[in-house]
C-alpha cells in the first residue's frame, strides 16, 4: 500500500512532536516551533546529542544487536544472534532518538548518514509479507507469535512504529524507507491480530502507542482500530498465568475496571498511554474517566517522592498502596519515562496542571538522574536509599540491570539508555502548547517559541522564554511578534509555589502586577512586540514529610528545593558510610543555600551500642553526638563522585 502523511488541523502541518492528537484541549508544539536555547535542559540536550547517541550506537554495534539484522538478511540466523528477545527494540529507540535529534538541529549530515545506514540494515531484514523480528520465525527459532507472553514481537514493532513516526514528522518526504517498513509491518499485524485473527495481546504493552501514532501520521484507521482491540482484549486472561500473576501483564482485569496502575510499571504506563490515545481519538469518555482515576490513585499512593514508580525488584512492578520502601525502590528509568507519556496525553486532553507538575518531577528526578554528566553511563533503577557503596562499573563491561551503586555504560537489558536519549532529544515538544485562545507554558527552560495561534483567523506568535530555572524562580516570556487580536498566555504555577506573582510589562511602559495561585496564571490581552510577561516565585528549601501510611519512611523527612529532590551522600559526611547509617536531621534548623545549588543542613550522627539482640527498649549510647553541618546536592547528581551511600529520606532528631 502507498504511504501518505496526514496533516493536522492546527496550522502547523505534521507537527514535530511525539504525540499529535486530532482533538483535545491543547495542541502540542513541535521541535520546529520550540527550541531550548540554554540552561539546565539545553546542557543535557547538548550532551545527549554529542555523546549519548554515539555511545548508544557503539554499544548496539559492540553487543551485536544491530548486526542481528545483518544476520537475518543473510539468512544465517539463529546462529550468531546476540541479545535478549527484545534487542531489536533498542535499535528502534536509537533510530527514534536520532530522528528527533536531526529535527531538533534542523538537519545534520553526519547524523543523517548514521540514521540511513541503520535503516538500510533493518530494511534488509524485513520479510516479503512485512514480518520483522530477529528472534522468531526462522528454522531453529520459535514460530512467529508463539510466545506472546515473553517474546516481545509486538512490543518491538511498537518501537519501530514510534521511530517511523519521529522520522515522518521531522523529515517528511524522506526517502530512507523507514515509514514504509513500519506500515508494511503494521499491515501484517492487522491481518494476523485483527477481529478474526489471533485473539490475544503482547505481554509487554507498547504496540498500542505505536499503532495509534502511526495512524495519526498516515491517516490509516485500521492501525488505531487494532490498537483499540489490543487494549480491550487485555484483562480477560488472554495470556498464560505466571508466578507473579496476570497483573504483571495487566491481564488480570479489563482496563476499564482497574482502580490503579499495577503489575510491571513500564508495561502499565505504556498501556495507559496507548489507551489514552484510543480514548481521545474515539471520544470514549468512559475509558478516559477510568484512566484519570488510575492516574490519580497511582500518584497519590504508588509513586515515590522523585516521581519514580515501581517498588518491586523481582518483577519490576508496582507494590500495593503506600508500599514505597526507599532502600528497595526500583523506580526504573523507563517507568518514569512511560509515566511522562501517560501524563502528557492526559494533559493535552484535560489541561490539568497536576499532569504538568508530575512531568516536571519525573524529568528532574528520574530522567535527569539516570545519565551521568558525561552522558555515557546510566542508572537503570533509581533507589532512594543506597546502603552499600558498591563498586564502580568498568567502562567496557555490561552490567546487571538493577545495579544502582554506580551508573553503568550498558546493561544486559539496556532499554533505559536509548529511552533517555529519545526523551531528551524530543524534550522541547513538552514545553508549550496552543489552543484556540492562546499559548500555554508547561515546563520552564530558556527557549524560543514560533507558532501560529488563534486558529484560521489567528496569526504568528513569536516569543523568547528566558529563565535560570531551577536555580531561580523567575520566568520571563518576551513577546517578539503577536497577532493583532487578544490572546491568552498561560504559565504554569507549580504546586509548591505559594508566593507566585505575575507581572505584565508592556512595550509602552505600563505595568500590572498581582499575586497568582497555583495552577495556570492567565494573561489575556492584545500583545505587542516588546511586551514581557514575568512569573516569579520563591525557590527555597522546604522540608517534606511522608504520608504516615508509608511505613518504611515514617519518622523521616526529605529536603526539596523547587522541582529538585535532595539527598545526603556519604562522601559529604565526616564519618562516611558509617555516618550515613546513623545520621539524623534537625528539621527545625535553618537550611542555607549556595550559589551552585547545594544546600547546607544541620545533622548529627546518633551513637548506638552494638548488642547481641537487635531489639530493646532503647539503643542510645550515653550522650548524643554534637550537631554538625553537611552540604547536600540534588538527587539527580548523586554518585557522580564515585561509589557512595546515599539517602533521600532522613530520620529526624528526637527530643
């Protein structure tokens, strides 16, 4: 079938954004409309583009995961195949990341060459009927679709579809063939898994998201219909039961009946994101209401302070309500990214500030935490309490995925590095949106905005977003060009900002200033070039207490400043690892701020007496240690100075 690319009704054509619903409260702006220019996220995008992408490609080649496609094309599989059953998906995520990076830069000959080279190798492995997988379907391998619980065939195709969408939106009309590869594979699974086909689903949700977005790009409704079938089939016991139960696959009850996300945290969030796409496109209010309720309960009862999700190591899964132990936090990087995908889709549909607040929390405390400052080592899991310092990961060795005492260059399951890469490359698409009335700013970064607002009767809107956030809480939107008619500019006021003020300074010299509550601060007027809308709020350290139902951290507090969670590291304590195990905080003492973003807090190390039996009416040694000050840093920078112990939640001193 011929492949076409559908244009949207937003006035921006095929928006360079990962998610482009055909309806909703908000329209996302793409990488051709928003560009991050400097500051926290610009630095991370620079490292991602200059170091991380090459690093990921290197490991994909070194571990043979790209070469698997060469072997498939040569007809020599299964001999020589390397990597897990889902290794193909990491190649597709890499391609998606490169596509967004090419779009972000406005073209790059070297990246373009690397991209096309990998696409050619993938294309050579595709079979004549559209089937594409290096793990199944050949003599000596399992039959196609024979292991839906663990085989990940559809999961891999979901990532292929997302890569093709990224390419179609950033380089429309490109002749590399990736979109054709994706649509041939999509046509095949429509035949195999359609209404009269295999009545089952993939054990790892993801194809639903890919099909929905591929449908939006091509206008092919069959893809969306198949995604809907997959969502509705799940929960009816279509997969084999396993030792962790069908909840692991979200196959224990229909999605409309679930009260919270459960089971494998990445699978659960990918499924919820895909279900949101379907509900939006079909106008399914019942499904949307169910998803909103699941998001609410998951955030309120199953999410860590960092925004991370998943408290079980053995099955990478959610625990029960308030089962959030710091030292056993799994909080997989991919689960955080998947939760952003779910939250962003709900934000576009509802314009509810809570979704944007959660996205910010995850970005600063999960996404920014995973990669090293150099962009060449990563956390897979993101613990909130590291009890042992562990050992440094060698630069040339693959590491077990749950090792979190140090970032590692690559893992035997390396879903997280390319997932981080594609998220950072496309990050500008999560900053701003438009609707029929104006522009909304959801995330803060110095950036340029150039779009069309006001529908068919509107006009061009250009502005500069200027901020040193999160070091300061001042965000200025400087108007460069605006339509003649009135429009509304909305800036998010974070939920923790209790003293926000909004100032409108016009080019003609007038000034209006007033306090604004949390939520979205709206300014409606006819703007002129030179007008400035400035939002300001205090970013000061705050002491955060846990819900007492979170048993594992009762009697502790955490320190936050703005969107960043802080942590205590053993390398900053006089007694090192031993001190961290016994440290307590005076939560009422002043917290001092440094210009580099570090904070100074008052601690003491409670002395204890070793005993033959670890339970008694008390363990305090005679006299208490004197208080001392310690410098702490944002959680996203922990373990940058070598192996250390660390904790986010700190026991409080007792009178």
